[in-house]
C-alpha cells in the first residue's frame, strides 16, 4: 500500500504519499532547509540594517515618517526575538539528542 490513510477530526480521510527514495529526498530536504535558513538570516540582517537606519534618522531629525520608522524598528525587534527562539530550540534539541543513550 503506497498511501497512509488517516482519519481527521471531521471523519474525512487524508492521504499522505510514502517516500520510496528516502536518501535522495533527505539530501534535498537538508539543502532546502539550509537555503531557507540562509535566506531567513539574510532577511533578518536586512531588517536590522533598516532598523539601524531608521534609528539614526530619528536621532538626527531626518525622519520623514515617524510611524514607518517605528514599524521598521518593531519589525526588526520581533524578527530578532523569533530568530533567538529558533536558535534556543535548536540548541535544546541538540542537547536532548546528545543526552539520549544508545
């Protein structure tokens, strides 16, 4: 049987295809995860740069729109908090795996 059938809460059946070539898919998944992580880090860096520029514009009085500057700063702060939580979860998962006895 090539499909796993699961019952959802509403009694509908969900079909999930099984992988036949797991090794090739694992390599693709790891590459795509690495690419996704790199792109997210680049995006976070860009938001931090925009936030720094907005803060310097506020400090020097060159700000054109105070609300947009505040939004950029808050967005960068929220993105940084999210990335720190992702990092913390990854470190905790690594520690948990390293404590696992074989």
